[in-house]
């Protein structure tokens, strides 16, 4: 360093050298990515493209012949009261489940992000529903929602009348919402925890020095910096909930009177029980478009400058 406190012009310090990959190394990169690309094409993109083709045909599992019928399946869906009912049920089911999971997941994440006693134990216990096999969840909640199960016993203990959960239209959908939120909330909590722990503590310390209370810090620091995390949680929850049909299939079978038939269950029943694969593929494409539309909306709502 010179007397003026500056570096001489000819002393820039060590420079990081960039090494370009040779042709052989580049080909090795392609070779190592081919297995994953093959899995994506074989198990995701090709089935989607094939479903799109089937939706334009009258494909039927009982008849090998297929005829191109254009958008006829889609126009039939608009007039199909069963499809419209499944769409309405899915909207209620997804909306209520996501609202409960997002709020409870955020609350649990905020609580378990503090220095509370046995924090690691509580995190593990709360996360346990997320690792329960998906087929076990509806069987477990069937016992709980039984007319003589624990849920009705809890209602009677606080002076409320018991409900016939799985045999009433309103109760069946509510049961699906509760069971799905029970499994989805821990997953949302973990994603929120990752987002909360990425926020620098210096911001909270500076806000405390400026006299900001808990509510103000949450509104001015936590919520704005959690916008990318909210995007991940909402898109993840929508995708998982819309595509989930195991709970409805096992818990209610879509009943009573198709009151709890979701869109994914409608696709399953139409394609594999009714043998109308072309019609079911059209409904599946509509379900895919719904997920894409809501994903784009969330990208717009939770968009950040970064």
C-alpha cells in the first residue's frame, strides 16, 4: 500500500481464472443428465402428451379402435353435471384445505422458530403426519369419523351434537378437508421454517432498536421476506391437493350421491371404472390447466423484485 493509502495501478491482486470445459467434459455432463431426462420424458412429459392426444379421441378400454373427434370431449364436459359438480367440490375442498394448512403451518413455524424448550422434539412430533403412508391416512380418519369414533366423542364432551360425517354431503367434504390438512400442514410448516431461518436476524435487531413491536416486525419484515416461501407453499399445496384422490376414494368413495367426488376422483372413475379413457383424459387436461392457471396467478401475486 502506498503512502496515500491506495493500491498501485499495477497491483490488482490475484485474479480468479475461469476454466472452460472441453468438448469431452461437456459430453460427460450430457451423459450424466440423460438418465434424469429419460425419467422426466418417460414418466411425465410423454404421459401428458399422450393424455392430450387421447382427449381428442373416443378412446375406450373396451374397444381397441380410436377415432379422432376433436374437442367433442371438452364440449361434453361443459354440459356434464357430474363434472361440474366435481369441479365445485374440488374448489371447496382445495380452497378450505389450503387456507387451513397455510395458516396453521405458518403459525406452527413461527412458534417453533423461537427458542422454546424441546423445540426439536416438537418439530419431529408435528411432522409425523407428513410421513404417514398416504393409504393409511384415510383408513385412520375413517375410524376417527365413525359415528362412535373419537371425533364425535370430542363433540359430545363439549356439548355439541355428534355428526354423521361420512354419510352426509357437508360432513363428507369437511372430513376430507380435515384429513388432508392434517397431513399437509406439517409439510407447509417445514417450508415456512426454511424461509424464516433464511431471514437475517440483524433486521429484527435493528427493528427492535427502532422501537418496532412484534406485530410491526411481523408485518414489515417477516411477511415481505416470506413472499417467495408463500409462493412455494401455495403452489405445492394446490398441486398436491388437486391431484389427491386416494383420500376421497378410500374415505367416502365420492359419496354420498357424488357429494365428495373431486376432480381427480372423477377422472379415475370415468377412465378406469367407466372405461371412457378419452373423456377421462379431457377431464385430466382440464385439471392440469387449472393447476397451471393458479400457478401463474400465484407467480403474479407473490412476485418479488429479485
